[in-house]
C-alpha cells in the first residue's frame, strides 16, 4: 500500500498506460490462438470445441492459476475475504466471463477473419464511455459522444467482411457487440474495486465463479468427444489460457489501479492494428477495403478524445 501511495500521478499514469498497452498486446493474440486451436482439431479429425466449452476451459484454469498465485499473499497480509467480497467477484465473473466471453467465443467462430473479430470487439471502449459515467462518475464530453457515433459507423463496415452483407456476419457483429458491452461494464466494475484486492486475485475469483456458471451450458451443448479435443489441442489451448487470458487480464486489470476506466478502454485502439498485423503476418489473412476502412474509422474515433483543438485553458491555481 505504501508503495502505491508513493507513486506520483504522472508516474502512475505512465505505469497504468504501460500495463494497459502490454495487456492489449497480449489480448491481440487471442483470435489467432482460437483459429490455431480450430485448425489443430480439424487436422486431427477431432470434434470442434464449442464456445461454451472453450469459455469454461479458459477461465476455469485461469481462475485456479491466479488464485494459487495471489491468494496466499493476500492471506499473509492479514486480510480475509468476506461474503461481500465474494459477491463482488461473482458479479464481475457473471458480467465478464459468463456473459461477455461466452458471446465473444461464439462470435469469433463465425467471423471469417480473426482480425475482424478483434476490431469489432474493440467497440467495448465506446461502451465504456457510457457505463463509466454511472459506475465511476467519469464525466461525458462532446468528444466522447462524437467518438461513439464515428466508431459505430466504422463497426458497420464489417457487415461487408465477406464482400457483401450476410446474415452470418451480421449475427457475429451483434454477438460481438453484446460481448463488448458486457466487457465494458466489467472494466468499470474492475476500476471501482481493483485496488481492494489486486488484479490477480480479482480476476482469479471472477474467472473461477464465471466459468462455473458456464459449465452447465458447456455440458448441455458439448458434442461427444469435445472434452477429448481439449487434450488433442492442448498446446494452443494452454497458450490461450496462460498467455492470452491469465497474463493479459493481470496486466490490463492492473492498469486500472492507476488510470481511469475510460483511459484504459482507449488503449483498445491498439488492438485492431496489432491483431490485423499479426493475422496478416502469421496467418496469411487478407482485409478488403471495407474492413480496412472500418479499422481506420474506429481508430480515428478513439483518437478524437485525445486530440487537442485550439489553445489549452490555463490550469487552475
């Protein structure tokens, strides 16, 4: 606690932005890992892992890993978890994992390109603007509302991901919007409580509780052989759990100890270009003029709030 208090506002903002950017860089690999897992299972003739089952696997193991790493230190500090703390973890787990990530996994499986899924999910930054006003008392500004309008216009370009509008692409966008909205709400909840627990412990219990609530759906919708497929695709699945989930969330949640929910969400402007670059370089994907235009528009919408127009007003003394 004393170390955190000793951090100056400027240094704290730098640390927060650095952690957030590193987290986004890790998140940018998720879509490619999902596609890697799908290709591995196809090549082995194994049953594809559905969205609910994948969501459970990702966050159940992430929860156990993070709780094992951070809970002993929390106990050694003389603190113990109360029913209210467990309620906070449950709420965040339901919003972030049970709702957001379940929708996200299904949407990724529908999109033709991993890069497209990454760009549409980045709309969570726009939804955060709305939720942060009520959950974190972060004010609205004209620029934020302008960013929302322009960003949504950019996302609409992804209806043309396959060249012409299709019902499958439209359905994927709607699913990803739902995932983005729930994730934005989770970001605001995290910003409000993360200092009480630390990012690792908060994400650990949230992941565990959220995944347990997903398990009945995973068991209901799972096809025969899906659990064996988790063993067959152990390498991409382990990478997805340890790097893309546990490490990514620790970094991203950690940033919110130092910066606002809105500022943390703005770093998602880096996810589309990073994910697209990785998809093009590593997976050989291509982007048509609509998806390129959508990416540019979304990034511009997120930059609007950070551009200074005219002269700055003198700081209050």
